[in-house]
C-alpha cells in the first residue's frame, strides 16, 4: 500500500495538516527541469521524502544547494549513502562565526544576487507560508510560545493576543517554553545583576509588562517551562526545551497550539511534535510570516540545515528498518 506523504507546511482549507498521495518521480523530473536544477536520483528523492519534503520542497532544496554550487551526485549506492550526503551537504549551508565575518559577507552578497532564485526556493520549501487551524473546529487549546530574545518574544505575545481577540481562539492556558540561556547586558538592560540575566527571567518580565493592562492576557493562566537539561553545556537547545515541555505532567491528551513565525515553523514542528506526542498531545501551528524582502536571507538555509541535521538519525533508523525487516 502506498504511504501518505505528510507535509505540515502545505495549507488546505486553513488547517495545519495536509495529506497528499506521493507524486511520481516523473513529475519531480519535470519540475526539476522547469526550474533548471539537477534531477535527483530515486534514492535521493526518497530520502528527501523521508525528511518530509514533497516534490515542491525537494526542488526547493535542490535549488538552494545549486545556488551554492554544491554538486549533486547522479547516483548513490543506496538510501543510507544518500541520507549521509544530504546531511553533510546541507551542513555546508550553515552560517559559521559572526554574520559580519568576511566569509559570511561574501555568502550574503551571493544570496542577494540570487534573491529571485532564493525566493522561489523558499516558496517551494513552504517557508513563506502562513497557517493556522480552524478555531471553530478545534477548541480549548493549550497555547505554547517558544522562548527567544526580547523583540521576538514581544512579537509572539502580540500574535497570541490577536488570535484571542480577533480570531476567537480559545486558550485555557499558555505555556512559555524556554531554557537555560544567559543574556548579554544589552539584550535585557532591565536585568542588572549577572545572576539574573537569563532568558527565562527576561520573558517573565516582558509577559508581566505586556499583560498587566490587557484583560485577555492577564486572565490567561501562564506557566514558564524551563528546560534544565543542557545538551552542549552552554545553553539549552530547542530539543532540550521541547523535551522539557513534553514532560510536563499537565500536558496530556491536549490540543497544543504553538505560535511560531517563518522560517522556523518546519523545524520547530518536527522537534516539538516528536516530544509532545509522547503524552498523546496533538500539536497544531499558528504560523506568521514577514515579507521575504524583510527577512535575513541566511536564516532560510540555516533552518534547512538544522532541520535535516536533527532528522538525520530518525531517517537513518527508518532506512535501516526497511533494509533488514
């Protein structure tokens, strides 16, 4: 029996989820030729499908690699080799060091020159899509707001408020999912002492400041979930934060609505969904998006690289299961 292809970023009838029958390899070849990118082998196409990319996303990913002149092999010895190549190749897209370094300036200049192809690629990848579930069909959400630095946290809180006030989303609780992250003085000047300069403390202050004069927000029960596990000993990762959220005893058999903006939606969905579903929760996305021209071009390829790096071991396990069982 054919398998359904799950693509969380394809929006149909204003719902988060869409299920499509996989398109044929001939269709993929046609779209690749139309956009002048190398046609992937069947093995590479299947691996990209396992990573959650439909044919549009696959061609978008190939376009991104082609922009950076990364050679795409015509054949692979098997699925495992294709998966390993995809991880290694997309890691080359990650920004290394400070954005103002000479190397990153050169890459940024290249992306600006190729912005028309880049825009097409990220459109195909679904990274410019806004989405939300139907507030009338699904009621009584637990809202989840991932932590970030102050400007982004403020924007996410504003989106939560708008969803309640203007779109009648019913939240019975809001969980702000953050982790251990030490801030610099300029990132939150109101926190004076070095011991206080943590992301979780900043978020608590921002929430209190915004909600105190806002009846919709002030009446909403709020919990700040702080990940104690620190994977790299420097700061909590997104995986640490998602794991801490998934372990909350009160989050079981719930509809969870996560507020996130592009281009982070696909990676955050992949990470958070794998954790919260362990408690029989159902994760939905409320995704906003700025205009492409206002977004930092480097972020798109960073997100693609990070998503594939995270999913690589899961895809590898799936491939091994198919090989031996």
